[in-house]
């Protein structure tokens, strides 16, 4: 997080607030997550060098950039965004930064991203009413999914570990995210 400058990921009118530990608007009704939330999610994902990560909800591209530093050159971050304008600006921003291991994809993350599955880790940055089963299918054995689940008022950040045929689910903390559409 010291390497990735959050200022580059927020709109001009919020540059002065870029280092506050709070979400900020990025247009189209969406927000860039608070830095502590990005850190918490990386920690609960147990992100490691070499991991292949799927992110649903690119937004500004900030969390994808932070994760790309952790997984390093031997890892990859595939990040899916549904709003074309956000996809385009995140793509430009991330390629300008020269982060070659981040791949931005325009699409609906509800169906995951079959092309590069299975993933070691899956990070979802918009809340779902239920965990989309396809995301669990695209997780490798031993892999970890972190996802906010709930409704517009109450959401729980959940962690699911895939252990053979078993899924070990933990409730982590209460959170507030934008909805998965
Ligand atoms: N990780 C982002 C924060 C993203 S906010 C950052 O660091 O800036 C959540 C994002 O999820 C929004 O950009 C929203 O457009 C996107 N989103 C919502 N539903 C989606 C879906 N079904 N598929 C892909 N992205 C989706």
C-alpha cells in the first residue's frame, strides 16, 4: 500500500482526501473502498506471492493494483468490472502504472471468469445476496473466497475455504459495500 499511490485512483475533486481511511465516490454510483478494507481483504485472503487471483468489481482498480504487488511477477490478478466507463478508466490507469500482472476484463462477475479458472483466491468487492455457486466452482481446491453477503442494510464479510468437497465458511465482520448488479 506504500507502493500504490491512492491519489492516482480517485477523481480530481477528491484528490485532497485520497489518504483518508474512507471510501470515496468514483462516479456511476460506485466507490473506491477504504484503505483499511483493502488491507483487511488481502489479509483474510492470505494473499501470497504467485497467487492467481480473481477480483469481482474493479472499480477504480486500486485494490487490484495493491493485490498485484503482493502476488508479484509470478502471480496474476484478473479483475472483472461491469460498468464500461469504470472498466475503461481502470484499464488505462493500470496500464500506465505498468502493472503487467493485472488483467482488466469487462463483464458480469456473477458468472465469475471461466477463462483463467481455477483461482487460488477470489475477492468480491460488491455484496451479493447469496454466494454465487459458480465462484466456488472456479476456486481451486485449498483456495479462499472473500465476499460480502447480505442486503442493502446489513452485510457480513464471509470467508470460504475450499477443502476437497467441503466448504469451510466463516463470518468475519460487518461491512458496507455497493451491490453486485
Ligand atoms: N475494488 C474497487 C472498489 C469497487 S466498488 C476499488 O478498489 O476501487 C464495486 C465495483 O463492483 C463497482 O465498480 C461496480 O460497478 C462493480 N460491480 C457491481 N456489480 C458487478 C458485477 N455483477 N460484475 C462486475 N462488477 C460489478
